[in-house]
C-alpha cells in the first residue's frame, strides 16, 4: 500500500501565515481520520512552523490527497486591529513517499564467474576467478577480479555492489530533499482549491 507524504507550507509568506499552516494541518488530520485513513504528523501544538509534513496511508489516500492538492485559502474574519490579516494562503503538495534504502539481500544478487583479465599473471588468465555480482531488482552490476581467489572476488563484488546501492540511495534522497525544499518555497496566491472561513469549508 502506497504511503503519501503531504507537505503543508506557507512558502515565503509572512510569519502570521504559519498559524494558517497549523490550522490547515489540524483540519486535514481531522478529515483524514473521519475518512478512515491513517495520518501521522510531527505537528507540535506549541509550535507554528512554516511547513509541516503529514504521512498518509490507507485505502483512498490518493483520492483524499488529490482533494487537498493546491492552494488553500484560510479566512479568519474575526481578526481585529489595524493591518490584521484575515486571508492566508497555504500550499498543499502530495507525493508518494520516497523509496527506502535498498538493502543488499543475498537472494537478490546473482553471482556469475568469468575469466579474469588484465594483469595478475598466468593463474588469473586461465581460471574463472573473477566474479560479477548483479543486483536483480535494480540491474546494478559490480565486478571483482583483483582478489586472489573466486571466494575473495565474490566478497569484493558484494561489497562494491552494496556501495553502489548506497550511492544510488544517497542520490535519490538528495534529489527528493531538493524537490521537497522547492515545494516548500512555492505558494500560489489566488485560485484556491479549498477555502475555509472561520474553520468551515466554503
């Protein structure tokens, strides 16, 4: 079952928009629970951050998230005082949770022996001592031919494959963080997909 990550953000809006982020998050959590979904958030009732993140799972999570996607206009006519802000714009973005770190499970690795080439003397050139390790789920390949035995090359190939997977995961997470950061800075003001007045959806 897909887990969705929903980001609620004030972008670069003024500090008072953070109150709207908090209220929109509480409303989203309430509606998600009413819909029988499984929401989770790191929201702190004492804090008013510029962005909050909600993890959402359960049947119908994608349709629910789609109904929130876009800009939410939160109106609070009860605000008093000169210059008091009554309309707050908050962006809501939903995306599947990023892939978890691919762990190297031996049953996912296909080992193949091959004729070792390159320097190393006559023994290396006449035996199938080199090892190619193929990670079947991703197609990544690591080769070891510099060990003194097939057993040593198998271990080296497995270590190199694990390092490749770690590098792939690091790049994936870095790209996801960059996309998340860009989303948190973007709020479209106007043309809201939802409008709330005094906490009631219009």
